[in-house]
C-alpha cells in the first residue's frame, strides 16, 4: 500500500513539471480555390489545358456542395476543347459546361430514430417519403448542389429546388417548455401550446407557423413522427415540408417539457429551373427530373490576364497576371476529404500511412497564382492508426510553411526586372540578404491561410501584406485627395505641378493618423519609406510606390501611383516553443516554420464534430461510422464553458474511495493549471474546499489542464496527486476526487514494506 501511494506521488510530481507557453494566434479566412489549370504540366499538380478537357468537381474544388456524412455532391464544371485556349485565352461558345444532379439521402428520423426501417417510421407518422415521393427510395429525399448551395429536390425533381432550412443531426435535441417557441429559421416557428406529462400516454400540442401565419396544429405522443405535408407546393401535390420526432415528454422541476429530435424543414419558396433560363454567363440547356446542365451558349469567355471572371453566383475564374495562361476556379474554403479508403469521391486514403493537404487540395491555404508560390502543408503521419481509434497521436499532425523570393512589381514591370535601375529611381533596402536572398525581391510566406511578408529575411518575424498593386492597377489622385490604403496607411496629395519641367507631386504619408514622411517626387521615381526600427530589426522597408503619370485634368491636376506595396507595422514574432491552438512550434530555420501537435490536447475525431486546430483552421468530421473528415478555413467555433469539481476527503482505510463515514476535508487547496486553447492563454487558479470538502472550478473553457491538491501535513494521498483533464469545446462537467489517509505509524510502514 505504501509503495503504491509513493508511486502516485512521484508520478504526479513528474507530470506537474510539464507546462506551457503561449502566443496569441492570428488568422483570417482565405479564399478557396480549385485545382489550377495551366498550359502545360509542371511542378504543381495542374489540370493540363493541352489535354483537351479539364473539369472541376468536389474532388478538386472545395467550393462545390458536399455532404460529408453521406458523400453526396454532384456539381461539375467542365471546359471542352481546352487546348484551344492556349494562345487566345478564350473559351468558345458552348464549351464551358456547369452541371448538377441529385443524391438520395436518408432522413435522420428514419436512419437513427427507426434504424433505417421506413415502414416503422411511416407507422409512427412519417408521410410523403415513400419511393417516388421525395426520392426513388423509401425514407429518403433527393439533395442537390446548385450554385455551391445545398437544396432539396421537390417531389424528386432535380429542377425544382427548395432550400433545406433546418436538419437536426443525430446527437442534437431541442427541449421546449409550455408556451415556448422554437425559431427554426426562414420565418418558421414551432410553439408548444400545452403538455400533459401525467396522462398515459403523455401528449404535447404544437402550433407550426410561417411568417406569423398558422400553418398547422398537431397533438403528438412520445415516439410519434409529426409530419406536415403541403397539398400544393411548386405546382407539386402532397409535398412533405416539416418533420420532427417526439423523443420524450417529461415533468420538469418548474414546467413540463418535450424533447424533439431529427427535425427537418424545407422552404415554401421553390426555384424551378427551366430549359432556356439564363444565369449570368450560362444558358440552361437541360433541366429535368435527373439533371440540370448549363453552357455559355450566348458568348465566349475571355480569360483576361490578371482578371477575375464571374461565372455564376460566387463562382469565379481567377487568372494569373502572367504571359502563361494559368487560372483556377474560386469560391470555397474546405480541403479534400480524408477517408478510411479512397471512397467514391477520390478521397485521401488514411490507410496509406500519410495524408497531407497543400494549396492544390485545400483552398484555404495561401497560394500566389502569378508566381505559383504557396508552401503551407498540413500532414497526418501514421494516418492508418486513426482507423478504429479516431485519434491523432502526439506529434503526428504537422503544419509547416516555408517562404519564396517574390520580385517587387515595381522592379518587374517598369524596369523589366533590372534592380539596379529601380534602385537608382529610389527603391531602397531590397538588395540581396535584406528582405530576401535576391536583389529586388522580398520573401513571401503563407501562415494560417494568410499571406505574410518575412521581415528582414527572418522567417519567424511576419508582417501582413497590406497592398500590392498588379501590373494593370493604378490609383489616380487629385490635389487634396487622400488614398485610404488600409491598415492605417494613408497617402495625401498636397499639391501637383503638372506644368513645370519636370512635373512633380508633393504628398504626405501617414500611418494611424501620424505623419510618417513628406516627399516631393517626379514622374518615373520610386518612393520608399523605411522604418529605422521594427520588431527589433533596423531599416525595414514598409511602403513603396511608383509615381506614374502626372497630368493636367479638366478641373484639377492629377497623379497616378502604381506598383504600390505596403506591409503592416504589427509583426507576428514566432519562436520555437510557442503555442498556436493545438500546435507547438518545433522548428524554425532560414526558410521554414514547423509545428506539431502534443499530447496536451488530444485530437479526437469524434462523429459529427468540428474541431478547431488553430486560428480559423479546423477539421470537420462526418457523422458516420466510417471515419471521414476534411480541413476547413472558417469561423472559429464559439467556446463553451465547463466545470471541474469534486471532493477532498479523509480516506481512513486507504482504499482510494470516499466510503460512508469518511468526511470531507475543509479549507484544503486545490489547483488548476493549463492552457485555454480557445484564447491561447495559460490558466493558473487555486481555490479552497468548503466544510464538506467540496471544490468547484466553473466557467473553464476547452483545453488541457492539470488538477492537483496541496497535500496537508501529516497525510498521504490515496488517489492520484495530479489529474490530467481534457475539456472539449462543449458544455461538460468533470468530477475528480482527492483522498488523503493519515500518515501511518512507523511500525505500520515497516510491516507494509516487509510484506
């Protein structure tokens, strides 16, 4: 017994020595994109235009609708005769095709409430979902991706679409009391009028409203499926509109309550797509029960250098500002799916041992289309170990990024890459070894999906790139006008001499309202503002612009600024040992930053969960028995608050349990230390127990913590001295007990050790 207790004490002290440092995380949402199409194959994983046909679907463009739980999603964009684009940059009429079809998806109330038995669900009240009703299979409806959004096919017709307003997942439920109203969205409300929790059977009376108008009233019992069927919707008869399952009716402490699950609701506004309908550049060429197809039948699509061409909704082509034709489809922020097997959607195969995401298969990561830069990478090592465990082990999730040397546009375009000429015109501090390893360039790096500049060639010091004007961009200002550049940078034109020789402009540069510099410049000159000290680095170039044309306008003289480049004065300083979300920085060298997960916050890929990794980056996991997930860039989940509580007690028989007659210990110190991953801050707290030995840490957010007690004099622990407590991002209550036994007499110790 004594030996076991001593081992507990030693183990606890070892664990307590492992603690954390923290650095606030920065991240923002980066545009998503599809696989890049290029004139030829290259170092990147391109769609090759010379092959004749290129296309994007959910496997190479994350913007299209995709249901990860059932692997549904059929949107596709195809360029026919793609080789013809080489040399003329034009997609001919009828050669750009957008198409979509539907997939049959089982209602959650059938799948979970009745284990897939449609007949049982129908007997309980489900109506309108037999084969030929909302899909071609019993208990299912047809889900359709349309212009990136998810829709329901009304009466199994792909070209008649209704928004899916609401669909509860397997583990979600809604509890309502008498008189309470549930706002379902899109103007829909469900009100509980009355509950009889004491009769047999128990019953609840509902009112269903839309935009304040009563649509239906219903009396239901536990185990019933309440279905509202519309007699006419979108010129279709007997369309199921609303479904919910009455899970339980029970008597609460102050009011009777009802618990609802598997709720499903579609909108009454039906979008009918017909042949001949026009959507942006597209004309609908097919629209029937099984497919919608559209083509650019009215005019060709020209891929202008450096242009953004809107196709439909938020779908765009982004074209490189280069002589080589290179472009991608933009509009989403999720990565390619990882699955236990490759699956029907060409998923990343976990059983292969390593899966990774980079800009080519995860649109949320940084990518520079013009120069093909972008080296962010998210890798799972030993990925096969996730199958069956759903847990990424310590050090097996790696995020890395490295930098590239990027030529300043002010060097590339007006001086044709001649740095010496640009330097003579006024460009300063961009010689080799300063902002990059090559003259006229700076180092650009992706960090948490965003584009940053490496300050003074130091990989761990990153500044946001505020602006970088392209080859065709220009800003024209008149006398007295101010250009709000962003992040506090402003350029004001004080006066212009458009008639003198040479022509000149006098302007003031400000940052956050403070004057940085005033300068008189001539046409063809480069203005460079250099900060003498930024983040401990000297002579850092912060702002560059090129004075283009100065000319006399009809009412005022004007000046054009081109190739403007500015970085932020707020510098992210990254060091080995710093923490960002679940990651710890393990290595920084001359060009690369590497982070890995640790065991302080296990990465458990639970069914139907959304797990934040760092910043806006996370994993979205399918609610399915098969492990399937993808990385995303999006809003950070709202952090939930949890509780850690328990008792400190006298364990007089040393059995580690609080038995009858063993009192709590008053005024004992309990400590909590660890790291709140929601805010990336260290937590260190201590409280004292009440007269019953009870302690409670409330309002604790997701993270990894160590819970310990201060052992009172004359006592020895009979339970672990330190507990490692992992709090997920959900409302949780965790209870831990600390037992202490009176220190044994010397004769008892000798007897125990001899045994």
